[in-house]
């Protein structure tokens, strides 16, 4: 049947969803770690924000 998925397609889809789940978990933990660092080191966080703002102002689209 052409409209049925083969076992290889199903395995690939499960692998992709697992990869997306791991990536989402990693990004969430990374954001949490950055927020913690910003709370613990406010001066460094402010300097980082200012550097980022300067980079964005000088970036050419």
C-alpha cells in the first residue's frame, strides 16, 4: 500500500522526535543556566547585554 509508512520510515520518525525532544531539553537547560548566571553575576550580565546590543546595532541586514 503506497499510503502506509514502512517500518524504516516509522523508525526514522521516532528517531527524529527523540532528537527534537533531547534538543528541546538541552535548550531549556541552557536558558535556565544562563538565567542563573545572570542572577549570580549581574555586572557581567549587564556587560554582556550591552555588548550584544552593540553587535545588533552594527549588524547589517
